[in-house]
C-alpha cells in the first residue's frame, strides 16, 4: 500500500508521495489512484494508476554525515558516525543549493549532509 509520505517510482523516477486520492470506477474502467509526488531530485510529478496494478517502491535509506571539506572539483569530505571519512561523493549541481552549502561552510558553520 502506497501512502502519503511514502516512496514509490512514478514515471521512472523515485519520488516521495505528498497526496493520494482514489478516483471512482467509470462505466468501462477500474478504480484508479491519483498520486502527487515530489521527485527526490527535481520537482513535482503526478500519475494516475489503476488500483489493481503493482507499483515499484524504492528502498530509501537516509544517512547523515558531517561536512568537513569541499574540494575544487566538487567532491566533499564527510565524517561518518563512527569517525571515518568518506571522500567519494560529489555535491549536486543545483546552483542555489550549492551556493548555500559553500557559503555556510565558508562561514564555519557545522553542516550535516544527508545522503539518500
């Protein structure tokens, strides 16, 4: 069962459900579910799926790391909860978010990066 705040694949993209509604059965159709979801990377999506169909559900894990350095090539150095470093991730290319992260880091703020 897909519920509000759950995750599922809509139009081939992993998304978080923000609204679910059921549409009545028509004369020649089955009951359908209308999903409104936010794509985890780039915005709002909507889809209508027959209620009897299966949907793909991604396994989403959130892991928090402390940001300890930003390199010129876009890679970051992160500190794990067991005090090891993780250096194999690159920041997103979303310019407003990237600017905000770099500004906060430059000001010496403690930043937490959530990886999904």
